[in-house]
C-alpha cells in the first residue's frame, strides 16, 4: 500500500506532465501520511530531518523506495534516516 502511495506521490509532485496522468485527488489523499514528515507541499521539514520530495527525479525516488523495501537502505545501524523510512516504503 505504501508503495502505491509513494508512486502516486511521485506522479503528483515530481514527474513531468507526460507522466502526470494519474488521479491527483487519490494521490493527495495517499500523500497525507507522507506530509507529516515531508510537508504538505513535499518541500521537506528540517525539524523531522525529512528531505524535499518535490523536484526530485522520479527515478531517484523510485530507486530509494526500492532500497528501503529491500533493506539496502535502513539496515545499517548508522543509517538512522533510512531505518525510519523502511516501514513506510
């Protein structure tokens, strides 16, 4: 479910118009859980150590989500921010 949410977020906030054929209303609803850390406009929140998602390349964001899911990110004890995202990806 989170993978779908994040992919919709990418469509709404990060992809070029050619890719933005998704349902923006659904994406906005799914993004609500992400907004707590990344901000309502996906610009990131320094207080949460959450980077901006807006403006990031879609392939980069998709790759990072895959890294969180597969344990490439977040498994190392030094990767505290990655560990926070593992459950969300």
